[in-house]
C-alpha cells in the first residue's frame, strides 16, 4: 500500500534555499534545522 507524499510549499522551499545561499549554512545543517533529509534539499 502506497502512502501519501508530503508536499512542501513554495515558501518552505524558498526559505530552505535562502538558509544555504544567504546564511552560508551547509545543506546538511539546513536539513537538520528544518527536520528533513539532506536528499530532500538537494532535489
């Protein structure tokens, strides 16, 4: 049985990208702060 995929808002995606680009955080650190996997931020 397949589960539902979680969707993320455009605001969430923009905020996550800004953490990496503007605040100079690593992708791993940004992922930890958001509580998501590192692979999710890479995609």
